[in-house]
């Protein structure tokens, strides 16, 4: 209970950073502004009442119909108090989020994966580059506006004796002379 009292105190102490604290089924969720994520994690990691010493996961949700297109969710854990906390923030498509990879080593992989799959940029990340897709890949596969089969097909050409990239032609797409 002391832990929860501190979190509600945190909303009073940092009203510009922590917007909302909620508790559902012993799971604490904090809603914050995206540009204050690093400051919030620094406080939550170093303060003796929280000691969030492990970043468990980072995930994104793509909501293309909303103005704030992406929702980022960090899941962190404190070993001392045996609690899991979710830190959530909503952001626009073309904004940069402060990286927390300096505080948590696991964040480096999660942020690179988020950049590669969704195109969300993390400021001050030491090695933000493609992780799961090819370096010449265009687009971000987990965005909801990305085509199911991609833009290009990669196959080995027997004639050229190398990989060739060809534009995808969909069988279900109408041909120009049929329109």
C-alpha cells in the first residue's frame, strides 16, 4: 500500500509528467506524456519507493484512425517490491521519443525492433538501425496501412544468378485495362 501511496504522490509531485495512475487487478498503470518518458523512468528506477530495475517489454499499438496514432507501452518490474508497472504514452506518427536504453540495456533491442517494425524514432539511441528486416526494405511491416505481401518480391534469378527485387503484382488487384 505504501507503494501505491507513493505513486499517487508522484502524480501530485509531477503533474506535467504523470497524467494518470490506475490500479486494476494488482497491476499499476501510469499514463504520461511521451516527451517525459526518460525523466519518469529515471525517477522510478532510482527512487527507493519504486526501484524499477528491470524493463520486461516495450510494445506499440498502431491506431491509424486516431490523431495520436501510436500508443507505446513499457512494462517494467521491481524485484524488491515484486510489482509490475505499465507506463503508457500516446504519440503522433512523426515524433521522436527519448530512449531509455541508457537506463535499461534491454531497451536497446526493444527500441530497435519498434523502429524497424513501426517506424517510431528514439532519440539518443546508440545503434538505431534495422534489426529484423533487410537494410534495403522500405516501409514498416507492423503498421496497419502496410500491404499484406509487401511492396517487393525477393527471389533468386536463374538468369542473373543473384537475388532480384521485383514489384509485387497482386492477383486480386484490378488491371489498368479493366478499370
